[in-house]
C-alpha cells in the first residue's frame, strides 16, 4: 500500500491507513519532519516471506522544501536480545542538494504498442545521496587468451542508498501512480537546487 500527497495531515492519515504500527511510525516521521511543511510524501508498506515467517515493513519518504526524509520500520520476532517481538524504526534526513541521483525504472508490457500516459506495470525508484555505495569488482584481463599475468581488478561503484519497487499486480495501480508522482516531485526539487 502506498499513499502520496502534500500535507502534514495527509501524511499522518496515510500512515494511519497503512495500519502498520501507525503511532510508532507517525511519531518517528513527525519528529524528523519537525515544523517544515510537507511538499510530497509516499507511504509504502511491504510484506515479505522469509523462510516460514511473514515479515512486514513500511518505508515513508517525505519531501520538504529543504530535505528528503526516509523512515523505515521493521518488525522482528523474539530473539536472543528480546523475549518479545519488537519493531525497529530509523529515520534519515538528507539535504536536497546532497541527492546525487533519482532513478526511475519503468517496466511496460508490449512496448511496441505503448501509448503515452499508459501506466507501467512496475516501477523501481532508486535514490542516491552517497551514504551507501556498492562496489562490483572482477579480475581485469587483456586481449591475449594465453596471458596469465595479473592485471589487477576492474569494476564499478554504484550509489544505492534506497531502492523501492512497486508493481501494479502486487501493490495496485494507485501505488504505481503515487510512486511516479513522488519521483517527479523529488526530481523537480533536486533540479531546482542545481540551478
């Protein structure tokens, strides 16, 4: 379930509608937002299956005039550190001008028949601000198939701070639309700070 909008009251209502520990999630998000007006938000609840366990988590993305706020809440089963189930909530606040990339990948069916405005069946929103980078390395080689010299390594570094996937089949068409709207608002905000 994802909800998007532009008001603090709407944000609170979307968190409550998600039904995922709304008091806990709202308190964490509202503390991070402080008194800033909310420009746009996205609330995305996801259920995953881990072996024999069902795990739920919620990600709340908030755009204010100056910041991008990410809140993530996970529930955990009782374990060696806690005799009862518990939830972990974290928030991160990033200045808009620190966002280095907003990538929106769209998956469309029958691309040869695509018409503008058709909803993608799936979107993946990836946002990078330099907090997490992934490095993929592989042995370097030369063009000589008989060469056994050590040529070191080659690779790439990719910013991968947040990746959020929504699909029409799993989350519904409204969720896909809402993710597209939030991605556009965030892209526009980052473009405005680059001027």
